[in-house]
């Protein structure tokens, strides 16, 4: 993988690339972790923090490549270790990539002093951050310190990382770096995803038996909703959709050919939210002359690929069945479950007016209410009042990204605006601001900001 020179000085030109450091940490932990036992988990988290620090010294673009590798493969390494050491209910190793993106936040105060940030860019981030702190305080007031720390880390780390990128990176460099990283990662994820569907490996089977995710399918051949090397079908599908989109609209569209298995894996995830988000992003690009031709070709290519997958693969009937549910509307089972969540919240004694703070619910437990979409997540954790402010700020941030595409004709601006619009569709359907999904949302929805800053900064 390669990326253009970053806007920050490269103080460690002699050091290995950040993505390579991340890969070595992942391979080393998967190899040595079962021998070290439980100690391997905190060691891995600290190693990820070290990767984040060293790669940031090489610049934002190098850092983005490193953390993309960590987010893509850390869940797999966690499962390998869990198989030999025992299932970790807290998922400690998943903190590693979050720590890697949190490290640059120490530079945020200094960067804000050096760069003038338009208020309409910084206010949405500030409102969401304040809302997250409020939910954390609610959890601490109930003595739930574990969920308070976990919730604030998962929500704030991606947001703070986006704020750092807003004032330190250049959009073109970041898009190029991300595209290069996806070109390396997606073929690996795709091959693993298809193999996982046909013959799930021992560590995947072990994890599926213990993970509280009923919608992940069964740990049997041809019955898995594939999640590849990642932590869930949702995160895998979202990650893959973003990567395929960036590669397809890049200056090197031929890179999409090695990523075709990832496209098949996206279908086998059966995650319709990512399908719809990707479709909306591509359709948005049809509105602009600079991306219209490429978007049309991509739509034709997708149609052909889906047709071939349906006709020529042994799992075409599964894909067809899932695609057919898109026309069911309110009769769809998932839609009905989401509506029931609103009814449950409204029927609470105080209708969750003030919120209940961050909670970790085992949705596999009898009587437990699943949390789908940002509306329910904000309502439950922050209450109607603060939750509404948080949702408004999220829509504001998305609106900023989309609005710039009407004044900036560059393909990078249109691409990021399209991804932001896709995130808007996901907002009521999925939790997009926490953990790895938060990283995907904030990083790619805020990259327009650096494009604006780079023309003003000296």
C-alpha cells in the first residue's frame, strides 16, 4: 500500500509503514497469543496504541491505513485467542483499534490553536460529544462504571479522531490512502468471507456459539451470515461497502477486480442496510457530471455481478430470498421489531425522558430489548431531550458533508458526500456512531472538512 506524502512532517522516515506494523502486531498476537494466555489481551491493546502513536508520527494518511488494518483484522485475532484461552465476554482486544485512533487526540488542543475551524463544522461534533458525556454520567450515577467507560470510549474515540483529521489532514491524501488500504484488505476479507460461509473455521464456530448475536446465523456450512474477519455482519458489510465504493470511484478502478470476492461476501452478509446505503451513494454520484459516467458503469456492473451470483453460485437462492424482502416494507420482520422498540420505550414509566445511560444488553437473553438504529440508541441512553440534540447534530454533520459537494466539483468531495448520504440512510436502521461503525461514519463523513482547511492553512 502507498499513500501520498502527508501534510505533517515525516519525523520517522526510517520506520516501517504503519499498516505493516499493524499487520505484524496482528500476526504476532495470533501466533503467540494462545501461548501467552490471558496476558496477550492487554499486551495487544497496548501494542495497538503503540502502532497508533508511531504511525501518526508519519502523518494522518499513514495512520489511517494502519487503523484500517487493525479494525479489519483485530476481531479475527480476538477469536483465535479466545478459542485457546476462553471466551472474553468484554472483548478487551477490541479496545486496541479504538486506542490507536484515540492516541492522536492528545494533539487536538494544539491543532485547534493553529487552525481556524468554521463553527458549522465543529459544533456538531461538540454537541454529540456533550451528549455522550451526559450518557456516561448517567451510567456512573447508577454505579455502572464499566458501561460508562466502555460507552464513552466507543462513542468518543471515533469522534475525537474525526476532529483531529478535520484540522490536520487533506481530503485528497486521505481518500488516496484509504483506497490503497482497501485495495489490500478487501481481497483478503472477501476470500475469508466466502470460505467462512462454505466451511466456518473453529474460532468462528466457537465465537458464534458464545456471542449474543442471534441474527448472525448458525455455525454450520451455508448457514452463516458472514462477518469475515470482523465482529459482525453489520460491521463487515459497512466496511466492505465503503471500500468497494472508494475503489470503484478511484483513479485506479481496476483495483475492484481483486476485490470481487468481497462483493460476494457483501451479498452473503445478508445485511440490507449496507446494500441500500451503497446504492444510495452510487445514485447520488449520478447527479454530478464528474462522476455520472463512472456511477452508471458501476450500477451496470453491480447488476451483472448480482445476476451471476444468483445463477452461478450454490447460494444464489439465499441472496434472492433476502433481496425479495426489500419489497415487503412494513410487513418485514426486522421493520416490525424496530417499531416494537419504539413502543417499548414509549411505554416506560417516564418514556425514557432523561435516559438510562450506556448499557450492554445481551439480546439473546429472554425479554431483552434489542437496540437498532441511532434513534432508539440515543433515546434509550440519553433520553428524549438530549437524544434529540444528539440526533440533530449527527444530521447536521452529514448535511455539512453533502452540502460541500454542490460547491466543490472534485471527485473526492462527491465521493465523501455520497458516503455521508449513505450514512444518513443507515441512521434510523443501525448504530453508526459506536465502535468500529463509529470509526467508519465519522472518518468518512468528516473528510470533506480537511479539504476545506487545506486551502486556508499555511
